């Protein structure tokens, strides 16, 4: 088994980086989309590609910096149904840690708390 072999979820985040939309409008990021669909097979690939193509063309979306801001824009403008696959991807990206460091810190803190609470 190859160490660090699961990196498709990291590539998925690049699909929704506003500063890349202009570049993606010229050349669609097929490899990133393919890796995203491998990482998250629950997504409908054709629908997601269509939605992303529309997003890349609209300036309003390109000014959004970050997944949370983009998701808020969809919610505020009632676009969640129109861009359902993109919203699903955004929710996945927002709730999935990009590294294991956060989880490791939580377990480390839990260990300290358990030690502290242990009867003397």
C-alpha cells in the first residue's frame, strides 16, 4: 500500500478556488474532476461538470474566496437546487478535514483530559 495514496480529496478543493475560475473557463480541469469523482462517487459527474462550467463563466462566483463563502452565496440566492451537485461537493469539502492533524490534536487533548480525570 502506498503511503499518502489518498489525495483525490485535496485536488477536489481546487475545483472551487475562485482565483482559478478564469483559467478553468479557458481549459476545464478534467483531471481534477476525474479525481473528485473517484474520491466521491456519490456525485453525478456530468451534472457537476455542467454546473462547474456555468460557475466558471460567471464573475459573481469568481470573486468568492473559499468554499464557505461560495456556499453562502448559493444559499442567499436560492441556488441550492440549481447547483445541487456543486452544493454537495462544497458541503463535503467544508466538513472534511484536509489533513489528519486536527483529529490527532483532538485525540491528544482527550488523552490529557482522561489522565486528569483519572482517580488518584
